[in-house]
């Protein structure tokens, strides 16, 4: 019940101008074969410098998507007063954060690293031009699948 109330509040905050994303023409992306997700085909990869994690950026005229799988993935503490809701993604506990034009997903523990007393984390941020599209974000979030060796 709490989940549905959170989604209702988020929808009310975003307004009624949320259109459903097309189901048939999305592109599947599998960065470094560590995880896969689907995205609208108009998003194009933007070159990124990778140091110690799997990061990437996709961009179109209306949307910019950033992802990061690693020890230091963002927890989105820079977002001003986000609305936060719990979600399950590929059987992992996650949070959706919504603030302004940003809808983000954070997973605090994809894989524990006991020797380092740390966890592999995941962050996916969608920055919209215009009205944020929660349906599109949820479709992208629910398409995420981590490789078996990445999970516990």
C-alpha cells in the first residue's frame, strides 16, 4: 500500500502529461556484459572516460541518461529534496529519486565486497528536457538485468 501511495504522490507531483513509452522499438544495451537495460532508440552513446567502474552516457534532444556500476556510484545526495520511493529491480532493493527534471535509480548493493568492507553499487540517472516521463523511467528501470556473477 505504501508503494502505491508513493507512486500516486509522484504522479501527482509530475502532473498528468506523462505519456506511455512505445513497447516495441527499444534498444538493448549491455555495458561490459555486466548488466543490460533497454532504452529508446533515439538515445546515442556519448564518449566517457572510464577509470574504475562501468560508466556511460546516452543522449537525445529530450533526454540524457547516465549510468555507473562500481564502488563509488552516485547516491544522488546532490539532488535537492528528492521524492524517494522503494522499488525492486532484478530482485535487488533499489530507490527511485525524483527531483526537478531528474528521475534516478540507485541500488546500494548489487554485490558485496567483504574484503573491502564495501559494495558494488549502481546508479542510473535520467535528466529530461521538459516534463519528466515516469512511465519511460520505470520501463527502463524494470528492464535492468545484472549478470549472474555481479549479483550475490
